[in-house]
């Protein structure tokens, strides 16, 4: 059986998107596999999810590095050591420096709980959508570049904000979409079906 495309998944918390990716990789037909889960701190649920799936884990603690450049280098080295070819940010709460983009060009992906470019660069995107009274929000999967939440958009899906929604109910519906959209986008990347042209991403065969 051919080796599947190797991913490093970067996490900081509970790891629900990590779990969705791990669940997708259980299918022999899925074109990618998680070879390592890298966290910026110890003792989080995402690590337990990885271990339960038999996936290696690494901790690159933010507290042990003096600044972003050193932290980024350590993250990249941990990924490369395990043979990863792509970095998948799944609730990762640290901003990587330019070295990551240089070492993994168009091979770092992130998911954000809004329709970018709306509500970028914040962990409060769901709350801000409600505070601004928008009628539609959504999910965006995008490549990472050196500007936060401004890389080429791979896929998006809109989610209507319903009367009576609060942050918890809206976030729950957003997560349902995330857990489907992210594995789909990662599979397309693994299969070489994503073509980046400037700030646009074309899907071959779609």
C-alpha cells in the first residue's frame, strides 16, 4: 500500500478538529495520515486524542523559547523529524514566524470560524459576528502566509445566524461544518488538487 501524505497537526486545546482529521484517516481511502501532533503546552486533551489513535506527540512549549523565531524553528524541526510535509493548524493559538512559511510554502493550512476576510486575527470571531449583528457567518480553510488570516482561501461555507443564537449554539453549528470541511480540504491538498494562483486557489477536478 502506498505511503499516505504525512501531516503534522498543531494544537493548543481540546482538539476537536484534530479528532475529525484522525477519524477521516481511519479510512484506507483517505490520502493523508497524521504522523505527529505538536502542542505548545503539555496536559491538553488533544494530546490524549493523538495517543489514543497511536499518533506520536511532541511538546514545543512556548514558555521554553525566548521569542517567535526560536519557537517557530523548533516547531518546524519537530515536524520534519517525523517526516511531515504539511503543517495543519487545528486550534493552534500561536502565530508562526516567517521560517515556517519559507520551509512549508503553500503547505501550512488553518481553519477559522468566520467567512474571511471578516473577523480575522481573533479568537473571538464567533462572539464578534454576534456583536456586529451579521446575518451570515461561516468557516474558512486557508493557506497560511506571513499575514494573520490573510492567506489564499481554499474553501468556505456560510452559516446563517438564527434568531436566539448565542455564542455556544452558533459555535456548535460552526464546529459541525469545520469537522467536515477541514478533512475535505486536507485530502485535496494531499492529492495535489489545489493550485495556488496569487491569492486564489483552484481545485482540480471540482
